[in-house]
C-alpha cells in the first residue's frame, strides 16, 4: 500500500468546497439523546446522551462488548433491538426513524465490504448511482475521490487485484464520494500490521485536517488511535460513558482507575503512600493517587519519596521499563519508564528511591 499521502491537495479542496456548497450553515454534526439499546435482558447502551460538533473527529474507545459498535450502528440506522429508545439528530435533521439509505452518512467498516464483481470505479460510484446522480457528475466525483486516496489510475482494477490496504482506500473513497454529513469508521485500522497502521493513522489525521467541516466518528479498541486521531475521545464501559474529553484530559486527569489504565500504564497508590504525613491528601479514604510511569525518576536510595528494590528491567530500544517493589507496597510493583541513557542505570536487585513532582500526582476514584 502506498502511504505517500492520503491528503492529495487538489482533490481534498474540491471535496471540501463541494460539501460546503451542498451543506451551508450546517449545525452540530450529531446529537444523541437518551439512547438505550436492549437485546432481551441485556442492556448494551444505557441512557446515553452525546453531542458531536460539526467538523469534530471523535474516537469511541472501549473493550469488546462495551457498546461502542452498537453506538456507531445506531447512528448508521442498522440497529434492530427488542428495546430501543432515544433520539438522533444529524446535521440538524431528525434521523431517529429515517432508514439507513436516506441518512447521507459515509460508512467504512473493518471488512471494507467491496463488491468483488465490480471495478474500483463502480464500487466508488455505487452510492452515487443509487442516488440517480447524472453520469457526468458521477465520473467527476469518483475521479476526485480516487485521487484523494491516491488511486487515481486504478478505476479499472478489480478489488481482488488490490492489497488489503488499497482495498481500504477504495472503501474510504466510496464513503467520501457522496459528500456525507458524517463519516463513520468502524475499526478502520485493525486489519493492518503495526507499521502500516501507524502510517495510515497519520494519513487519516491529515485527511481530517484538510476536511475541517467533515464530522468523523471512529470506533476503535486501540488507545494509540484515540491519542493520535481524536479531537475528543469517548471512553465507554458497560454501555455508559466512562469519560469524554480530549485525549490529554483523559490521560492527565482520568476520572477513575479504569480510565487511567485504559489510556496507558498507570500506578495507583494509596494516598498515605504517595503523600507525606501532614499533607491534607494523606488521609484520603475514597481516592487513589495516580502516577504515570514517565513521571517517576529512579534515584539513589534515600534521595526520593518512595523506597524499594528493582525486580525487572525491560529494554524497548530507546525506552526502559523498570518494575520496582516498594517497601510500603510489597505486593503491587510500581512501573517506571525512562529514556535509555538518562539518569542512573537501573540494575535488577538494586535498592533505589523514586522521585516525582507533587503536580504529577492526580487523586482519582479507584
């Protein structure tokens, strides 16, 4: 897959201008009110309300079964459930009872769902032909969409002749060619290997920056997708919102231990361990102290706040991951990450202290 650029300037500007002309003064992208989805006795989404602004890229993050794909399918209009309640407004239109094919949404799912018997051109043109778009307009818009995803010369090719990454680009072109009010992405990077995933992630970010009025909702289970792509991240837990905010807000000021650990490694310490006697936080009973591993520094014994022994040192190229068993917490090792060559060299079995700044500690719910 050629990852040179998804952000082809000419095609992007053309698509953006076309969308703005078609949808002037469009209000907020998506508004969901009191959404509940039940399948039999199982509640998948529980009284969820959410507003996504026009032009926002929202990632919906969470473990399997938390309800994130159900949320996306509700926006798309694909949910048929025993218990379904709630209202949906997209671009100022009440779509609660509007069938999927009349919602003007772009969809890109994990499987790509290309028609194997149709050429790349015809796959991309499918939605336009279903809307009875004139042939000349179809040809122009499909050409622009294929240029947008760097497949301008591949219109005659059949999907089976393309790599998985190129098929994904065809599916993205098909989703964008209809000039949707909202682009829905369901695990769009999960089929790619690690290196290609990082590259395409950056390209999707660039694409969003060049289409500032396109609202995008991206479902993923990968924390890196959320941290890199999002304007805001919605982290879900058991059908409810665990926390909604910018990636930095979720990482730096998590609501609780679940959020803290989902967005990255986190050390959760009892307040009487993290704070010195006399500190007003020392006696907290309903909170834990959250310390990110990169906030801790390993220093000679006696020069830091916490004391213990190094039990393991793992090397990840430029970064070292060090486990330290504290004297005050012998059953729950603390993780420290550090740049190789910075600070003292950690050695397994060494007695050390850990140093950190007071501002690096966040009190959160356990």
